[in-house]
C-alpha cells in the first residue's frame, strides 16, 4: 500500500510524551496553569454566591450605576419589578451566573488536569491550586461582597498553605529519593 504508515503503539506514544515532558522544565509551565485553575475555582464560588444571594440586586444596581449610567435613574428601574415578583433582568443575570458556575468548574478541571500532566508532582499542583483558590476566593469576597478578612483569618490561611507546601515538598523529596536509588 502506498502511503501507509503504521501507527505508534500506545506505550510508545506515552514514552515519547514522557520523555518530551521531562525535557526543558515543563513542570514550570504547570505552576501558572495550576494558579489559573484555582482562579477559575474561585470565580465559580463567586458566581454561585451571585446566583443565590439576596444582595445580587444591590450588587447589580451598584455595577450599573458605576459603569453604565451613573447620572440616570435607569439602573434603579431596570432591576425592580412588581410586588412579589422578580425582574426579568435579575432572573437572566442569575441564570447566567448559574451557567457560569459550570463553565468555570469545567475550565478549572481542564486546567487542573493539564497542570497535573505537566508536573512530576501531583501534590505540588494540588497545593498550588488549593492555595490560589483559597486566597483568590477570600480577596474576591472582600472586594465584591465586603466580607471581612481579619488578621486571624490570614494567620490561619497562612498555616493551611504552609502545611500544604510541607506535604508537597515531602512528596517531591520522596520521589527524588526513589529516582536516585
């Protein structure tokens, strides 16, 4: 047969991919990917809060007044409805936020899986992803929802991140010890 080329076996393609991933420090590319995955996880939690929170209307009116029409009453009437009803705009925004929860979670899992594939240590990627998610969620909660972040919270968050880093470095040291043997 002219033009026939046999396909590589699955084992051969995996070995080639592994050899390629160990060359050139691609594990450093895993760190930004893990941080981005944590960011999408944090955004999913923000969209979940916007879907269910009663303050969503206040947040929408503030955003509308700040960015779209600061000098007109248009934003006030846009989000109000008849008594015991919800404005169609609010329903549309909540439905959009509900859809964005799933989109952000899908993006997070995709990026997290890519980071795991690029890295030699799954614990390191898990720690970075969780730490980014934890810190970005706190900062977004502070900025968007005026949630307090006391010094005690930062101390506890630092201890959690430090514990995760210690677990991650222990796994890396153990895997390097096995390679030397």
